[in-house]
């Protein structure tokens, strides 16, 4: 499309081109968005790893009885 416009209007078309709207929106922020995406993924990975740890590891290797009767018979 840009080539056709340049051919039809050689004087008026001084290097003006057609850029997709998405490219126009994120071209200046692409690196920042990728860094943000990486940071969110890393924090989510850490949160999932911490969620998988036993509670006793988090409080210092203490035995914690989570049963309703307090460990009794």
C-alpha cells in the first residue's frame, strides 16, 4: 500500500509509511513490557514454590499437629 501511494504521489510522500496499530502502540515500550512479564513470571514461580513447602519448614522444623483432636486418641 505504501509503495502504491509513493508511486501515485511522489512529491507529497516523503518517507511516510503505514505501520500496524499494534506496532505503533508497543514499539517504544516493548522492552519494558518484556521485563515486566519476566518479573511477574519469576515472582509467580517463587510463590508457587513457597506454597508447596511444608509449613514446618517455614516456621523452623517444628512438628505442627494440624488434626482436629490435637494429636490425642
